[in-house]
């Protein structure tokens, strides 16, 4: 699926736990992570969870 980060995070919020554990988001631009020397193209489940929680608190 191609969509915005917001769409992906909102879909993630309705996933069941086993699906959340396997979820990843492929980014169009790499992002820097603290503690890593290189940038990454993926958001992991814990990062998606934080984003989904933040989006829910904003609405």
C-alpha cells in the first residue's frame, strides 16, 4: 500500500498484536536514528506505535 505516514499509523492502530509485531513502514527518504551511524529507510513497530499514539492524542 502506498500512503501517507498518517494513513499508515492509523491503520497500524487497528491491527491485532501479531500483525503489529510484523509491521514495517518503508520510507521514501532515509532518517537519522540516535545511536546509529547510518540512516535507515524503515520504521519499526515500536516507532509506528509511538506515532499512532501521538496522532490519536492530537485528534
